[in-house]
């Protein structure tokens, strides 16, 4: 009898950001294959009766090849075990889940994907950066500074970055490495202004989190913070520092004379035009 594999997102680091489903699966798992980025606090939630294997790959040091991980998942599931493949962030965003899904399907192994809070969302929330803002950015692009084949992908990568910059989207760069000078050069070559704000966020949502705010022009001077790190690029980064907000971001306070209270007349037009809902109806976002 075959077992089943669960591709589970562990979130960005804070155990309280695990989904309830992820927590339930961890507590009932027979085998857990986890990435190196999964913190000890989350691994402690796994019962002592389960097999736990670190199959992580960090900073180019591969203790196990992806093909070996794929083979291990299949072998464990074929033996009838309930396997949790635990990944940092969300398994479908830069998590190699696509390759693992292909392997599981090819071997007719039942599997399920359990999403997690992706690192970009967790890091932005922890640093108080809105990734979109109606006055600054209406799009979000998640990209990686690391390619499977840097030499072959260089030309295409440069073209893609230019398209992203031209769109005015907020950029979140996964796996930036420690060479921020290279990131800055690629952003500048793509057409991004040097004064564009950016933030390097390290170990987001954990007690070790550090955030360094700078600009594209000065990004090369950023300190080498501990991995994992993300780089957020765009005007929305200004929102992380209330003291540095430009006037265009500030929502005007129309009631300074009323100690922060809005005059009832201000909402008269709004309420007169608002749709009237029946007792069993709800507004749809």
C-alpha cells in the first residue's frame, strides 16, 4: 500500500505563521524531509516517533542532490509512509516543488500541496513595507538573483529585469547572495533610478531579523547580513519609515481641528450612495 507525500510550506520562520493544516501534518507525520531554512522551533513540533531528515541546500553547499531527494520521497511513500516534504516559505515559490511534483506524478505517488506564507510576504510585513500601494505600485514581481544556469540565462535575465522595472512594479529579489554590487548594477542597467529606495531584510519574522534600508545607488555599501535575505526594491520601501515619508504618500488629515475625529458631514455623500443590502446579503470585495 502506497503512502502519501505532502509538500508543505513552513513559512518565513516564525512558528506562529504556520497554517493549521501544516501544523496538523507535522504532528502526524511519519517522515519529515526538511530544508535547511526551516528553524529549530518548527522542527520541535514534529513528534519524536517520526523520522527527520535534513535535505537542505545552503549557499551552494549541496549535502544532497535534488535527484536524491526525489528518489527518497518516492521510496518512502512506496513503503507506505506518510511523508511531509517541509519547505521554507511557500513550496511553489522558488522551492523546487515543480520538479518534485513531476517525480511524484511519474511514479504515481499520491501527493498534496499545502501552501505557506511566502518569504516575500513575511519579510515585508515584518519590515512594515506594503508591497503594493495605490499611489506607488500596482504590481508585484518576485524574482531570483540566482539562475540554474547563469551563463545561459544572463541575456534573457537582463531583458526580463528591464521589463519589470518599466512596469513600475515593486521588486522582491530572492536569493540575492552577498554581492549587492551586482544586484545594483543589474537594476541600474534595467533603467531603475539610483535614488529608488530598497531594503535588505535578513532572517525575516524571527528574533534575529535585521533590516537595512538604502537606495539602489548605495546598495553596494549594504552590510552582509545573515542568510536567508531578501531585497525589496521600489517606492513602497519609503513606507517602512514614517519619518521619511514623502508628501505624496501621506493621506491628508481633514480633521486636525477636531482632534482626529472626522466630521459627520464628510461621510454624508458616501452613505447616501452606498448600496443597501438585505439582511442576508454580504458585500463582495
